[in-house]
């Protein structure tokens, strides 16, 4: 069974092809460039390099958010289009959970994060039991200092992962002291190969057309529009 994985949740664009539990191709770039322009050529190029044609694909896996509103939307839209046109199953995986897989050998809990501006984070909390990822706290948007104080109460080592960590690292160190650990530079990039393997193990969505990204919160433009509508009705 061959699967194609797509992740455009952040500045990192990742594409991977797996055969069962073997990663046969993986592409990762970490650039502030337009994923909508680069994604399909990257998929086409990677598939050609390993001699995989579209009709050989058995499953599409996508990082469904949270993350960049535009980035998540691009990845999910492409994944849905491919799954529908090829008549194959689609699997959505939390973008934070995919990043947390880089910390599977950490002896403690893992907190992947993406910056959500204004001192806030998209984050969640995981633990690994016998090599399997377990969700402790679901995805949320939260003020970074409040998250640090919550983590302080669990009294366990915490591994932080994510390219946006640089904005919050000092604060985590001050609040959590010796319980705060930070991934290596390469561990801050979500691996599409890890996403693909996890997606091959999970159940597909029931209805491709009804599948939507997990933004955690509404995009600011949408919130402003809803507020304007509400004000207009009052």
C-alpha cells in the first residue's frame, strides 16, 4: 500500500511517499515561499524520482492544522482534490501531532508549538507509551506564559519542538527552569515521512467532501467579518 503525505501547515513544506511502513521518498523545505505554487510541482517531482504514478497511490495523508490559515487550507485543498480524483481514502492528522513525533524518544512529555501571534501559541501535549503517541492535552490556542504555568504543574520534563520556539524559549526557561528541554534544529521541522507512517495507521475520513481543516480558531479576517455582521444586525 502506497501513501502520499502532504504538510503545508507552516513555512515548512513537506511531501513524502511511503510503501506500508517504509519511507521511500521525502522532501522538506523551510522557506517563506508560496506553497500554492510549489506544492504540486514538488509532488510531481518526488513521485517521478521513485517511479510512482498516481494510479498506484492507495491513500492520501494531510496535516490538517492548526497552523498558518493559508498554508493549512492549501494542503487540505490539494489533498482532498487528489483523494477525490483518484478515488482513494483521505486521512487527516493534527499538524501538532505530526511535529511531536520528532520527540518520540524523549523521557517526559512533548509540547509541539506554532506561533499564533500576540504572545499566543498553537500547542498540545503528548506522551509516548511503548513507541505509540498518546494525547495528553488537545490542540489549543493559548498565551505562551499561561501554557508554561500549566506545564509547571505536571512536574515532568517537557520537550518543546517548533521553529517558532525562538520567540518563547527564554520565557519557558524562566518559568520551567530545569524541566524545560528544547529540540535540536532539525527536530523543529515536522517530518512528512513521520506524518505518512502515522497516516497509514489511522482510519480515513468518512466523507472527503465534508473534511475541513482544523484552524483551532477562526482566521482574523473571518472573525472581523462575523463581528461586522453582528454589529449590522444590532
